[in-house]
C-alpha cells in the first residue's frame, strides 16, 4: 500500500510541476513580446523559477523512497 501512496505522490508532484512550468514559461514569453529589451533578464528569472519549481518533484521522489524503503 505504501508503494501506491509513493507512486501517487510522485505523479502528483510531476503533474503540478508541469503545470507550474507551463504557467511560468507562458507568462515569460508574453512578457518578452511586450518588452523585448528585457528579454535577457526575464529569461534568467524564468530559469530560476523553473529550477525552483522542479525541486518539488525531486523532494517528492525522496519522500516516496523514504515511504517505500523505511518500514
């Protein structure tokens, strides 16, 4: 049963990260089309945001591994 909970946690985190990344990237592209002179700064900020969002699935995998292997 813990394996199922771990799989659900990882899948949920992956889906949430995908939607979060999509929202950040879409807003960055919209901002770049509005203000092309800010594109370099916006791009670097976007990469930082995407990296922080991607930390969530990594933590979910760690928690899932703890759930599966620590009994």
